[in-house]
C-alpha cells in the first residue's frame, strides 16, 4: 500500500467517481486521515475500501478533493510529464502545436484534461500557468519542468500567474513570476494569421482570451466591407479579425482604459488603424447611441454569474444588454452575442435571447450556435466544463 493519506467516503457515495466525475463533495466524506493540509495528495476509497481515485485535498469549499487520476499513481515528475504529454498530444491532433498560422492555444484546460485546478496557455513559446487550487500551486515547479520536457524546443519559458487565480487562501508567498526561463513581459502571437500583443504580466486571466479563436473567424467571414461594433473588446480580438477581413469601419468599446490601449496597439499592428476607433466607456452607455450604421454587432461581456446563486440576476443582465442592442440594430444586420457564465446553459441562453427579442419587438433568426474550441475540451463525464456559448442572430 502507498503511504498517500486516505479519504473514505460514506456508503453509496462512490457512484460519481466510478463514472469518472472528478469532484468529491464534503458531504460525501465519512473519514479522513489526520492532519491533512490544503493541497495534499490523497487517495479516495469507498466505504467498501475500494480504490476510487487520487487527487488534491482542499479544506473549506464544497469540493474537498479534485481527482486527477482514477488509477493508483505516484505523483512525481514522470506523472506530470504523462499528463502534460496527453494534453499536448491532443493539441497536436487539433493541429495547434505546429501551425504556421497559430501559435497561441490552451495546453491544459482543467477537468477537460483530467487536471482539475490547472490551466496552461501557450503564447508563442511562453507557457503561462494558472493554478486554481493549492494542490496544483504546490506542484507548479514539477509541472513547469514537465512542460519543458514534453514541449522541448516549442517552449522557452514557463510563467506562473497564480497569485490572483487561487480560489481560496492564496499562500502568502504566491507571487507571479517565471518558474523556468525568461521571455520578458509580452510577445506577439499569431492566431489564424492575425497578430496580437499578449501581455501575460499585466493582462486579464493569462493575458488573452484564447477561447474565442474560432468565433473570431466567423466574425471575419461576415465583416468584409462592413461596419462592425465590438463591445467588451478587451484586447480587440474580434476587432482585428474584422479589420484584417476588410471591414470598412470597426468601433471597439471597453470600460477599461488599459483594454482600449491594448486594442489600439493591436489595431496599429494590423495596419488598418485608419479604419478603427476605440471608446473607453461602459457598453450600456454606448448602446444609448444610435446603432443604425452597424452591420455587425458583437456583445461578449464578462461572466455575469460566477455562482448558481447569481444566475437569475445574470439572466436579467443578458436580457437587458441584448434587448438594448436589438432595439436599435438595423434590419438585415447581424448580432454576435456570447455568455461565458457556466451556470447559464445554452438552452437558458437561447431562451434569454428570445425574451430579449420579444422585449425589443424584433424578429430574429439563429444563423450559428457557437461554443468553446476543442483546446478547451469538455469531458463527457464532467459537463460542468462547458461554459462558453454564443449565438449569431440575423435581425429581421
Ligand atoms: N471579447 C474579448 C474578451 C472580453 S472579456 C476577447 O475576444 O478577447 C470582457 C471585457 O469586458 C473586459 O475587457 C472588461 O474590461 C470589459 N467590461 C466589463 N464590464 C464592462 C462594461 N460594463 N462595459 C464595457 N466593458 C466592460
């Protein structure tokens, strides 16, 4: 038997783990080893003493163990190499690891890659790691080494951006910085042949919203010769695609001045800054202006609900935002609208858009139903990994 401490579940509480769902809720635990510390590796057993999984322990939240292996394992460098290797192999299948057009992708997406609590994005040779649990944070040096060993020449440095992502009781010594190598503070990445500055040191999340890559391509498809309004633009992802696709005019809106600076730099980089203007204002205020000139409008707000308890207010927020836009958009224009709130599922989002259209008195048609790209995989056993949804709507 290994010397890994044990957690024993109450009778009948093993079923979700047997179906490879990785979360152990506090109410399911009958007995745990003495002296467990946040982030300790533990083995989970059923009441019948059957091994169920190995994971990280974290006291205090509703989830007490996040399982990263459903087989007994020794958690060492070789183990992290195996897990990172599996994730990398999948991105290679997706054509992301050796592409002449794209060198920015998500290497690890938490539960979707069997690594709850860990997110890693790759920006043109710099891997940016975010631990969301103390367990992954404690393993960060080994994980960084595993990234280097698996990716070889395709990665030069690993940056730790965990200080603000640790969900509970961040260790006092959690400071962002390089774990291995040093690639400065920013780089230029290519995404489907579009270029962007990415600043992982000061940027939101790991520096760039990698999850809109495929949806940006769809915006490009409808932007040639068109006037485009991109709200909640952050670094101007949709704006740059529209500009490069030949948009006649692009307006970008974000309440953050820093985001607007980044968007302006990226518009410069595209070589089409003459067709671009950015506004550091609240989207709800901007939508009070007339919108008749725009052929395409994009609404990509931050998550309005981070928890189930906030779902109702979030739905009201999405309804209001979309109704304001729909009321004023011209006939024949296209709305790209998104929600990244995990608790608002695609059916609820679609119903919310129906309510917004009724309020606005507009008839709309669904052109496309959008989701997150495959480098943000959803484990079939853990549907909670599905968070991004979008609708492309034709406004009649
Ligand atoms: N569409 C972006 C990601 C959006 S992230 C991309 O493709 O990369 C959400 C952005 O909304 C953040 O930049 C945040 O600063 C901005 N934001 C939040 N509330 C806002 C508001 N009320 N009005 C305008 N921008 C807002």
